[in-house]
C-alpha cells in the first residue's frame, strides 16, 4: 500500500510520518529527513544515540 501523504516542508512522499513538535509551528506531518533536520535545529550540538 503506497501512501499519498506528503511532507509539510519538502512536499516529498512520506514512508513513515513524523509529528512535528508544537514549538516548531508546523502543521501536518514530516518525512524522516525533515524531522531530523528540525530536531537538529531545535537541539543544536553533538548528540550520541543511547539505545544502540
């Protein structure tokens, strides 16, 4: 089943949708790439994954 949902920022097709944080002021859903970009903008600096 192919989703026809598009990302609110890049208008690309979303395979796995992410809900933006309220602080971002974005309505709709985001693709993984745009969500990661916004997370990095919201929490700048270096980060390490802890659930490896």
